């Protein structure tokens, strides 16, 4: 999960400070234009994971 989600988010222009935790089943990151939350959600879901918050 960690690498797959990190790579998916890292491909989005404007996403930085990516931190994926396997133990917490969570990811945190910073967004700046042109990235949006919708871009991040789509990337995570395309990587095969659900977004719950």
C-alpha cells in the first residue's frame, strides 16, 4: 500500500509532503494548486484503495 499510494499521489502536480502509514491505514499530504482533493481521491482510488475521510 505504502509505495503504491505514495507513487499515485506523487504523480499529481501540487501534491507534496506525502506520508503513508500502513499501521494506521492512512495517508497525509499537502495540496497546492493545481492539485485538488478530488485529484488526490481519484489517484488513491485508481491505485485500488478506498478513501473514507
